[in-house]
C-alpha cells in the first residue's frame, strides 16, 4: 500500500450517504509499518464545490477535511492510484486545511 492508492472501504456498519472510497494520504513510512491503520480521506462522486476537495480523475473529489484513521483490515479492493499531479493538489489542500 502506498500514498495515493484508492481503496473501497468496507465499514462494519454501512451508513447511508457516507462514501466508501478512500484515498490513502499517510506517508509511505506509516504505510510500510506494522501499524494496523493508515490515514485516508473520503472521495465523493459529486463536486462539493470546495477548494479543499481536489478531483482525482474519474474517481471523484477528495474531501481533505474528512481525514481519518482507516483500519487496514477494512480496506477492500484497490480501485486506482492518484497521479503525482493529483496528489500535489491533495497536498496543497491538506496544507491549507491544517495551516501547515
């Protein structure tokens, strides 16, 4: 698993209206570790109209304010990989949201 990978998230209890796609945003150091979780953000099918939600190809819009710990065991099928340019836009949005 690497930063920029897209996965289907398999929740314990599905909640209507909550995205099941996750973009991995944690560092590859974390991703390569034995920690049982990684950091991810939700992808939405429709544009929320926010500068904090860059588009990731045909997969949707990442909403960086939804950053959360994602249990590795709950990640299902990998659905794609964000391009370097797309991840640069995610990085910019994360820095803006977190004032880094």
